């Protein structure tokens, strides 16, 4: 928090910023433009921006996809915890000033960090307007939607950030890569007559969960045309935010050919397997050594690069004859470079990241 001595100075700085972008007479102030954000709000912002922050789930991730790591003025406290891919790529961000906890930030701490723009995800018009009034700093709403079912919205959000930060070529390049990759995965796996049945468990939603936590529309399975047994779940029981959960007995009824475990929940699944070996021994996937790890899918919103890595890996596991030319180390490096400009996964142990190309051991 800002002490009483510094408060007048900080608020004066904020007021000066606002005055610099306030209209003069009937015309807009020189050096400012008006944009319409992802919620349709009209927001006046500086034409050129040097310092920004991203608050709430996924916001910082999208800014770093845009190559804006040198522009970040501060981070939420939650970003110093856990191991999200963008923080693994840019660990120096952990040393930046804190701008509050997760999901909202703190107005005084944001002011102290001194950004010229605030990018805010998972928000409403009212919340964004409220924070803008408190800080005197323009707040732009962005979106971090599901890549499997709402890809167009993701592309629009990336294009919007690119336009605001003068990184439109970067946005176009990433969108093109995403589109081509998903198209290639579909082409390799489309039209296969006997697709194996699959299930993913251990998916995290606002915390870690065991094998009963799943995703009926798991994008990696969609991209490789796999038959996700959980897709039959009633849509009323599915939530992108709160998660989707099954009774473990249902897994026995489905009895999928392949069982994948999100690494975030791998310890809990291992504990469940240790405590109830009889249950797991009845699963065909376990009997046939077809139980595998995948990289953490959800960690403060979707890790889109991990989605693609998981899709290629699942494709190689399910249809090895369709992916003989794909080396997962090379593909992983390629995807990391495209999204974050660095090869960072292969520098760390497979256990730490949960990506292991072998059957989950006892």
C-alpha cells in the first residue's frame, strides 16, 4: 500500500496523465486515440505506450504472446507462484513490482507501478469502468476464451492487443500459425474409421483435482479427432470456469481405450490409484499400459501453447502411423518459440513440467 506521504504525489501523476489525453475544445488531444475494447467500451488511450499491466486470469499471458515482455510494469502476486509457461520463459518478471493479488489487482499498487494502460480479462463493463475511475488509467477489456470452441474470439482479442501495442504483425503471425497447426492436425487424423476412445482426468479449475475432473471439449482431442467419452455429459453440468466433474464409477462404464492425466492433478491421481488399486486395475487403459501424462492445460486460464503441444503428443500416441515424422522435442521447441520466443521446456525436467512420453508408473 502507498503511505500517506506518497499518495498526493501518485495521484498528481495520474491526474497529469489524464490531462494529457483529455480533449481540447471539440478535438481529441494530440497523441491520443479512441479504441473500442472487447466489451464494446470506447476508451481513450495514448497513441504510443511504453508501460502496461495485465490483470486477471490470462491477461499477462496474452500480452507476452504479443512480445510485450519489456513493457510489463508490474505483476499480480499469483504470478510469482506456480510455474506457468510464460513465467518459465521470462522468470525476470517475478522481480517486477506487485500490483495486487489475483483477479483484480489493487488500484494504489497499480498506480505505483506506473503503467499507461491496463489490460483486464474476465471482467464486466462496470468493473473495468470502476478500475479506470480509481486509477485514472485507461482500462481495456480483453478475452481469453476456449481455443477449441471459441477460437474466433481468441483471434479477435489477439488482434485487438496487437493494434493497441503496434504489434499487429505479431498478432497476425501467431494467428496464422495457430490456424495452420490446427488444420494440419485435422488433416492427419480426419477420416480415420476406428478412432480410439479417450478420457482426460486431473484437470485443474481454481485448484487441483483428481481423476474425476475432466473436460468434455478438451481441445487437443478435438484437434486430432479423438473420441472423448466425456463429450456425452449433459451441457448443463459443464462449466469452463468452475470445471466439470464425474462420478468415478462413470469412468468404469465408459472404460476408454486411452487415459490421459493432466500433470497438474497427477499427484492426486497417483494418490487415488495407490488408495484404490482395484478400481484402476479394472480400467482397460491401465491394463493395456495406455495411461499418459499431458502438460497442465489450465493454470490461471488456458495455456494455449500447451494445448498445441498436448495435441501433437496425443496424436502421436493415438495414431503413431500418422505422425512418424514428428519428434516431440523439436515440435515442443517450435511451439514455444512461436508463442513466447524462447525454448524453455527442454531445459527443465519432464517430471517438473509433467510431460512424460511413457506410461504413468505406479
